[in-house]
């Protein structure tokens, strides 16, 4: 996610260069042209800063220092660290997880669990997610954003897996979507995020996929 950055001699990293062949358009007075590479550097720095110090101790100064930009570059995009974190968490829901397509329900679940387990065991994610969950208990805005990100991200891929299984005749048509989502997403999230047992036994994901497939077929 980290992108290369350059800064102009005057320190204004957000002034985009205009191509020599393009007509210049006058921006409204006081308007800033926000460079995407700077924005991405700040976003990456937020995740790293969250993992290093947690939300409570995270500061705009620390984010800017880690991203290699001035504080003004951060404030041009977000009013506060709360708005910054809410924006990033909401973006997770939009990105979602890739929908597996292996040709079988058990295969799709196995692939989903492999991707999800790698993501949840990533050093940054393993620190950031629990910290934001703790903060969500005190901050309803973060709680709402977390719920949206986690639910929509998992709901989209889970519904795709179930729909494919229905078309193949592996599960009955019209099974309970809410129950299916709980069965698919719950066990691995419980183990890796809630009790934080990241050392999965050999063959665990394969067994989990087999058990979840059997449970979905029983709905």
C-alpha cells in the first residue's frame, strides 16, 4: 500500500503537477489538490500507527511522521483521527473479500478460510482489530463503522458461496442467510480474534470447512 512520495521544495506534497499539453483550470480560491500517493501513504501509516500504539495513543503528529508528510496533509483529508479511522474502516467493507469459486461448497469454504486466516493473523490486523473493538465499546461511531465493515465484508462473500452451492444443488434453496453467515464467519473469527489463538492445529481449516459445509447442508 505504501507508495513512493516526492515533495516539492516548498514542502507542499499535495500540489499535483500539470501536464504541459493540458489546459490549466483555475481551482477555487483556497482549494487543495490532493495527491493520491500521499493519501495512500497516510492510510498505510494509520494502520501501522494503530498496531504500534493503539487508537487511544495514536495522534495526527505520529501518523504524519510515519507517512513522511506534514500534519496539514492529514488535516486536508480528515478533520480528526476519529474521522480518519472511520473512513478506513468503512473502506474495508467496500473492498470486501474475494469470492472463491472452486466448484464445491467445501472447496469454497476452505479457500475462504485460508485467505481469512492469513489476513486475521497478519501482525497489523491482529493488533488493530482487537484495539478498535475495545474502542467501539466506548465510541458509538466506531462501533457502527466496525459493524458495517465486518458484516458487509463477510456477508457479501458468504452469500456468494451459499448462492453458488444452491445452484449446484449442494444446499437447499432459500436457506436462512443469517444463520449461514454465522456458521461461515463465526468459528474462525472467534478463534483468531476473540480468544486470539493464532496457532491453528494441523488440518484445522480443512476440518472446519468440512464441518461448516455439513452444517449448511443441514439447514
